[in-house]
C-alpha cells in the first residue's frame, strides 16, 4: 500500500477529533484547541462520550453519531481503545486517521492494522505529534508551533524534533507545505509520503528526519522518484552503534548500518546532512533558491579574512571559485579603490559604503561568470551594515527580471549589529547566514543536489559482458556444502564460485596431511618459484589470525615444515577447530599489484550490499572501504571505487602504472550478478584481490551461505533495488516473420535509443508524445533508459545482433501498483512488420504477471493505426471530454477474466 487515501489525510475537507477534551493540560485539550484554532475552513467534529459541549461546540458521544463522514480523524484516546475506534471509523467510511497515542505493543498495533485493512483506512502514527497543512489551516497535532504556508515539506520520525525545527523556521520566516510527524509508521511510512510529495505541486523541496526505514525497496523507489522531481535533504540518526541502539529502542525497529544507509541515499540521489544545524541551513537555502548546475561561486566581501574563511570552507565542500571575466575586471577597476583584490573573492575594502556595494553588485550581476554569488559584510564604524544590505537588495531587485542572474546568498557577520540587515534580507526572500561556513554549506546544497542527479544519469560506457557466467556451477559448489550442512564454504569451493562468475583465481590444491603437502609442492614448484600453504578448516575464517598462512616457500621440504608448524599453531590457538587439511597454491609475484578487498554482506535494512576497498591483513586497521547497493553496472562500480582513498593509487603514481580499472569494475559487476542470481549467498570476502596493469587475480576467498535457501531461484528477493529482469528477454518472430530480440531496456542503451529517435518521423513523434518534439536531451533519454524496474518497464525490440533498436513499449505504474500508463512506438521505416503487436503482447503479459489491474493511455484521434490496434487488443476507447482530439484507452487485466 502506498498513496491510497493519503489525500484525505493531507488535504482533508472535514476533521473529527476523537478524544476531544477541555481538561487543562491534557493532550486532548491541546489537540482540540489546535484543530479548532488553526483556521481550517471545513467542518470540525468533536467526539467524547463524557462531554456534551467542548469549547462552545457540540460534542458527539460516538463516531456513529456524527452527522457526516469525516475525511480525517485525529485520535487521542488510551491505546486499548484504538482498534475498536478504527473499526468504527472504517464502518463510517472515514479514509484516514492520525493516532497521536503512544504505548502500543506489537499485538495491539497489529489489531489496529487489522481493523483498518478491510476499508483501506490509512493511519499516520501511532506515537506521533500529528500533522500540519498550513495553506489549508490544518493543525491536527498537539504541538505548540504555528508554521506559515510555504514550499517546504518536512517529514520527521521524531515528534520532539518537529517542534524545534518549526520554532526555528518561524523565527526565520520559513513556511511549509506539509509537516508530518510520522511516529512509529505502522501503516503510512516515509515511502508513502515521499510518493505523495513527489507529485505535489505545492512542494518545492523535502526535508527528512529518519531513525529507521521500514520497507527498503519501497523507500528506494519512492525516494528516487521524489529526488528526481525536487531536492530531498535527509538527516538520519543512528550513525554510531550506540545511537543505532537508541534509535531501535525509540522506534522498535532496526536502524541498519550507517555505511549501507549512506549508500542507499547516494543511489537515490538524496542530499544527506549530518546535524540539525545543517538541516536548518538546507531549509533556509531551499526555501529561497533553486538548485544550480555547477559548483563555482563568486564572493563579494568588505573583509579579506572573512573571504578567506569562506574559500577554505568552499574547498572542503568540493566547490570552486569562479574566474573573473576581463569585462568584469575592467568595470570593477573603474569603481573600486586601487587596493581592491583584483581577484575572487572580490575584496571591496573595509570602508565600503552602501554605494560601493551597490556599484559592485551592479557590475557582478551583469557579468558574473558563476553559479551563485555570496555577498559578505563585516561590521565597521565606517559604514552602515544595514545600508549595505539595502544596497544589495536594491541591486538584486533591479536585475530580478534578468534570467542570467545567479542565486544570491548573504553572510552579514555579527550579532545585534546584523539583525536588522538579516531581517531585510528575509523580507526580500534572500537567504542570509550567520557564518561563512553556513553560507558555503547553503551553496553546497544547491549544487550537490544537481551533481547527485547528474551522477545518477551518467550513461555507462559499456554494458558488462556476462555471457561467460556459469551460475549452475557456482550453485553446485554451494550445494555441496549445503548437503553436508555447512554454511561456510571451503577455500577451494569459494574459489570455484568465483571462477564460475569469471573472476580469476589462483590455482589451489588441497592436501590432507603435511606429507601430502610436500608431494603437492613438488608438482607445483615445477611451474612456480614459490608456494603458499594455508590451513583448511570450516571453523577458521581468518587464517592469519591463528598463524594459518605461510608464504614464499621454495622447496617441498619447506612446504611440509610449514604445514606441520601451522598444524601446531592451530592446535594451540584454536583447539576446538576441526582441521581438514591444507591448501597449497603457487605464489603470485606481481610487485606493482595493489591488495584490494571485494565483499558482500547482509544489511539488516537494505539486504545484500557490495563492499570495495583496500585489502590485505591490515584492511580492518586501514578502514578504507565503501559500500554500494546491488545491482551494479559498470558506471556504478566505478562510482563505488571512486569513493575510496586507494582509488587514487589505482590510477597510477610516480613510476607505478595504473591498475586495470576496467577489470576491477568488471569484477564488481560480476559479484553483483552473483548476489542477484543466488539468494543463498550471505557473505563473501575476496581478500586479497591483486590488481595491477596486467589485470586482477583473487588469492583468497571466503563465502558463507544459508543452506536452507540453496534451491531458491533468482533474482534475489532481498535486494533493496529490483534487478534487471533477464527472465523477460526473448528471441521471437513477429507475425510478419521478422526475427527480433525483445528485452527490458538498460542504462547503457542510451546511444541506440538516440539512434532510434533519429529515425522517427515528426508525425510518429507527435503521435507518441502528443505534441511535436525536435530533440531528446541526454537528461530525457537517461530517464527513458534508467528506469526503476519496481515501478516501470520498457521493452525494446532489437535486431538480433542488438546493434539497432526497432521499437519500444513501456509502462509506468502508479505508486499503488494497481494501474499503469502505457505507450508504444516503432521505428517509422519498419511499421507494418508486426513489431508493435509483438511489443504490446509482451508488455501485456508482463503487466498481468505483475498483478496490474489495467493498462491505460492517451491516443490522438488522428492516430488511426494505434486506435485500430487498441480495438483488436480489447482496449476500451472513449473520447476525452476535455480534449476532443484525444481518446482515452483502457485495457482491463488479466485478459483471461474478460471472457
């Protein structure tokens, strides 16, 4: 369930307060007073069997006694009464409720949800402060704040935090479209609310405070959808182990590892902040300004030191100083003292008057070569700080109709002396910050959001060729362990899994005794200069910790002695461990190689995650690693690598050549595919993976599985992001005997999509997009190719060599995943070959398999070919009453039930 009936909670036409009261200091009294005094224009009904009148209004004894069905019920009654009240509201027809009551155990919470389910009554809470919709006067909460209308939405799992944020926002003149205290999110959760806000035109940006994420896959889909439409800034508690435990105690839910949370936010395109101060800064910035495309800023200041501090913070956040154009330099030379800085920051000297500020702003607003302008002021006795602020506001006002003017941020230093100036900036809707650091962070939020979206829309340079993967061989290696009841694979078994997925491994032999080690060494030393001998025991996962690894052995006798020594050491340090023997392998001598770590682990919230970083025995000390959510493509793998310090070394330095970065990225993609294909996989370590200019090779590997799931087929249901559905690939013939490959679209298909679009006639483009269109930008095509398979599908028809795209049929489901809008288009020179029919049949079968109830779309009345296809496929066709040139088409699913 997602946004069904949420509009009644967030845009109610009538409200009932259940548990209304006039008892001084009670939650019921505060709640009643807020709802009545909030300015809500619709009817408000009070319900409490113990009162006949409250606050001069009639009070009803029961829900059934209400004269009409309220859209929204706000409930403040003891926990044990809630399930029956929800059932009564459902019987009455109320579609939404906010439950501020706390103190629910698991059983009582389930009874509440069971009571709501038959009528799809949506519940916000329990254990929440309530909600605000300032533009409608909805004040359905027991808080103190009275926020003003604005374009900012705030969703918080903490009710107490809502009060603090709203108090700060009121003092800074920041308004809100919606404020929702989500509480325990028993029903309506952050994913549902993000889906609602993504399409809400009254919301320009979203702030989130989270302690947990109840449904990872839904959250990833909803947050990605919302972040593509508007900035989403999130603060997530539980970064440390102690705070994660506190969050779990608070919410009754798991917090997840912070590295996995950060990876999820990055993948979704969210902007993460670390503390409340940064959240306030983000709120002030996003209320006034829109995101910018670049990271270059121009700074105007009357204090050189303040400008230098701003530059320090700018560099730390990844921003850059804009270069001054020659025309701007000439203008500034003419109006500023000879001692001005002649560089960015533009230091207009400490005695700068309001007139000098005005002249400087006129110049930079006409010729700024920057993504934003930061104007700073240090108070002096020589000029008025307030006058300087007025001069800046005046200059901005005179240029407000100039589309080329970048966003303006201000920092007036000082306390009381700057209060009046800040108030004037607030009135002019120009963000003003108390410190250079806050101003630079504000600018950072503007470009980091745009940069995050740009990174998500990068087209992979190529699609990894995974045709050599042998998943059955990997599954067989795991099945052998599962058959013996083992969760931990032996080193040879783990390496067999890696080889099956095309990750090179060092040849490894197994020897049961030191004598067998000696015999094996004799054979291997004929082709290798030295050997490595390691302990083989399913009870020992970290061999080096028990002295179970010996390297550089150059004779059979050395190998035997090493095995005997390992056996002795293990017996002393791990007498409980069962020794199965030893592994013997040739030493890989690659002096320029880097030791890397590739891994898979299971996060409590987000399921399987991929890890990359610096490897070797000191990996846990060095702690240079990054995490990403699978599935990965080549570009996402490279992005994961770029997040580590060792990546800079892998690019080469001094006389050390670059490592084969493509081979490393390819290994990460293959590891990701292993996670997708085999749900039984639980943990995997490849450490070390050697990487140099010649490629990669895995020296050691550790894999643990869930033996009970060894027969479970892929794709892995625990993934937070739905993977590429390769089961929907099909080589078929159209009705006109044209061989064609039908498969889901992939991000790397952008180039062939662009080539396909170039062969569409203007009329076909108009028929598909219901309007003429001359070109398709990279941003547009990235959205067409980088789809969320959990909510959308696009099947493309390809030539059998996959060199050309011939057609595409797509659907986009609503957030409730009940209905989907569809579209189909075939290359103009290939119409009449049966491609459209083939694509539509494939799309309909997919929609049926997903449980969708219908496909619908808009078709131009002039598009007779499409309307004829719709009739023959069984679509219902109706004229659009609002546009006579359009036809509404709808196909009820599943087709079998239509007979």
